[in-house]
C-alpha cells in the first residue's frame, strides 16, 4: 500500500464523530490479497493503536501491511509476510473505495 496526497471525499457518517485528521487514505497495490483487496483500492484508515483480538489492522514496517491481531501476534492476510510478535499498528480500515470499470 502507498500513501498518496490525493484528496478523497468521504461521507461524514464513516468518520464516526471523529476529527478528519484522525484518518488517512492508503491506496492498495498488488494482488497478494485478491479478492479481498484489489490493486487500486483506496482504504480509509482510522489512525488508532486501539484494537481488539481478531480485528483487521494496518501496520507500518518498511511498508504498509494489512493483517489480523490474534492474541499477541500479528498475522498478515497475504502470504508474503510471516506472523510476528513485534509490530506497530497505525490504524484500522473503516472504508474500502473501489472503482468499477
């Protein structure tokens, strides 16, 4: 996933009464999570470190990785990355935007 400087209009109902500065927009690239996420998908990420076991989160290592928190481990959703006990959560995906051709 990559961070872009694109401006995306998001309906306020998806902000859950939070300040817009608490969100980031990431563009997904690649096909290792197909069909869940597809190349070009835009994800609205609520920047928070609070999450519950089983929740899908976004990490920032040398790049962004999507996965699930299970007990004290992070399990990436794609096969490219091994599970790890050391991770830094940047947020939780709350909205997926996908353009259809």
